[in-house]
C-alpha cells in the first residue's frame, strides 16, 4: 500500500496509538490519529479515509457511537479494538456495521494483516454486475439492489453475499465461509457466520429465502432456474 492510503486510528491510550501507528507506517500507510470519539469524527469528516480503527472505550463518544455515525454516511472498512472479549460485545459491533473485531492485547502484525486484507478486498474489484433473481450486485461499486431498491449492507455482509452467489448451488460449511469471507484464520467461532447470515437475510427481504440453511452443514445460495422445453 502507498502513503496515499489513509488509516484513521482512534484510541485514548497514546502508547497504543504509537504502537499501531509505527507498524502501519512501516508498511507504507499514512496514519491520522484521534484521542477521542469526537476528534475521530472531525478527522473522518475532513479527510479522505480508507479504513478506520476504533477503540471501543473512548471519551467524548465511544467507539460504538463513532461506528454508528460513520455508517450513516460511509461503507469504509471499520476495525473495532476492545479490552473486553464478551461475545455480546462482538455481536453488537457487527450489528453496528463493524467489519473486524480485535481484542486487546493483540499482535500489531496481525492487526496490520487484517488492515491489508480489508483494503485488498476493497481495491481488487473488477467491473462486474451479477444478476440473480431480482438481485443485482455491482462489484466495482460495492452496491446491491433488490428489484431496483438499493440495500444498505456492511462490507462483510456484501462479501458474504458475493461469496454465496459466486458459489450458487454449493453447500458451504461455516469454516469455508469464515476462511473465504474473513480472509484469514479467524479467531472466533461459527456463530459469527450465523449472525451475519441472519442480518443479510433480513436486509434482502423476500430475497432472503435464496439463502438456504443446510442442516448439519451450513448455507447455500440457490436460485430456481426455468427449464426450457
């Protein structure tokens, strides 16, 4: 990545900011730092930001609030940092639209790898539209419409839908989905997949039924094709 790639990190611990910043700069990223949530939103609104790293516990708007505000206007990749490891916190982050969830203490190298992975998925796009029974997926624009109506999907929800559609008719287990969509050795469990599937189905409305649950295995995207006689 070049220095034109801007990463915003928001954390009220100066040592944490310095640690992460040093590793990101070493990989060629340009880093903008904020010490609280209000400052993070000011920076985000006044600069082109390619990815955001948010600490959950911050003064003047916590990470959850900042994530919620950013998601109102942008699909930029968001990584949440937290010292807590409760499953409910992780699920709440995904509910708000976070793409990754990293528990402190963590390896800075692993964090940088996740940053690179998320950015790679954003930049390595081909101009391609995938029609699937009233569903239109614009890969280049990262946009999804259902019968002409645009959907508000998080990055992970978009990646999950794209993976399912690209493997139409194939039963995919949760480990396959984790590996393909999260693009690294995910330090979580299969419930993350179930949570995202549930939200994705809900957002797809009547097209949510295209995602089938395969008991004992996982999920499958299936479109009924007309047979020409």
